C-alpha cells in the first residue's frame, strides 16, 4: 500500500500522541470553545490619554491592605488579585531586607483623581506659574480623571520613606523592585526611556499589576503596556515559554471577535481599546502536533523533515 503525504503525517501524529499520553507528557486536550466575556479579569486594561475609564467605573473586588503592609495611609485598596500578588512580593522582599517598603497610594476613584489634579494645578499657580504652565506641568506627573491607572485598582505607588521621589530608583527597595517585580506579575509602568510612548514622565514608584506571564513578556521584550497591546493588535498572537514548565508554553492571542474559539484558556482580559487578550497554556508537544497537522493540510512537503520526528520520539522513550 502506498501512503500519501497526509496519511504519513496522520500516522506520525497518531504515534507521537499515543507515546506522549503513555509517557504522561500530554493530557487530553480541552475542547475548543468560544470564550466567555463574563470571565474577563480586566488585568490588561490599557488606561491612558486615549483609553479612558468611565467616571462611574469602580472595581467590584477591591480589598483594603492598609493594615497588612507598611503604609502611613488608613486605607490602601487594591483589586484582590493585585493585593494578593503585592503581599507575596512584599514577603519576598522582606525575607532578605530590613528596610521597609511603603505603600503610598492604591485605588483612587474618578472624583478623587479630579480633585487631586485640580489641587496640583492650583498649587503650581500659587507658586507663580500661569494656568497654562501649571496645567501642562501637572499633566506630566498627575493623570487627568479617567486616565489614571489608580482607578483600575491595579496600580500601587511605592516608596522607601512614604514619599515619592525619582531617587527611589537608587534605593535598596527601588533596585529590588526593578529586578524582581516581574516575577510577581508587576511591571514598572512609566519608565524614563518610554515617556514618549506613555506620555507620562518617569515614575520609578508606580507599579502596575498585569499578572503572569504578561509581566515577563513585557520585561523580556522591553515593552511598556502600550507597546504590548499594539504588538498583539498588529500581529494577532505571540508565544512565550513557560519558565516553570519547560514542556509547556503560553499562547497569547488578540481578538475583537467574541465568537472565536480557543483551546486551554487560562485567562481573558479586555484591553479597554476594543479587544480581548486571550491567554492559553499548551504543551509544547501538543503545539508541535498541531503545527504538523497544519503543514500536512497545506501540503508543504519542503517543511517536513524526518529529523524532528526522530528527535521527539527519542525524547519520549
């Protein structure tokens, strides 16, 4: 019997799938399904001068951590996933450092941000600046109401002394955060080198929770959140190796089609720019098999070579 290309690929795929299941390397794949927008965790919402939050927007899962972390504030609210991640990050920092890391500011609603912006402008006017100059200078460091990440409940301002200063970067706390925040799902939101992208001046104290693996993806690509969302909007997807499970990887998709189906979804987030970021977690072997199936369907014989097949079989033995 003569086997055609598709038959060969089908048999190879079946053989590797059986071997993988026998070796326990690949669980039964989840069925693809259209993602449920009710599961939107909103951890990747983009908030800036172009992507505003409604005045009435207030997260439903705010928790107060003022009594659980070093802070001089009587109230320090964050969204629950950000609060848990910050407490874990703080514990990791405190395990090796005696110098306190202070939480200065967390959630701020629209009304508070409006009052804060107005008071900053007024203060600069009292120091002798014109209204226009005071407004523009305030805009560099204080977001207009509706454009502040603090309204998301995912941003936290941190300090070594309960005040905010650019010198924070050079402190023990600031240096530790720059090196370790990413592993806990946080990013430095407003870096000096990217102020032309964010339209916000350098703020070494402002950290934003986006969750894993997204914080690692931003770190490894030297992206700010605007660049990450723009890349996904342009390319549609990316892959990122799971640092904790070498046999697995993350596939991150961008879509505006809520009827689209995906396998192995681990999180869904709207981006506040009209789309959704879908994060999936898949076995590398499962991805290889999927790629081979796609190659077989395309009939591209030049791409298929026996060496990768033998390599995978030998790794499974």
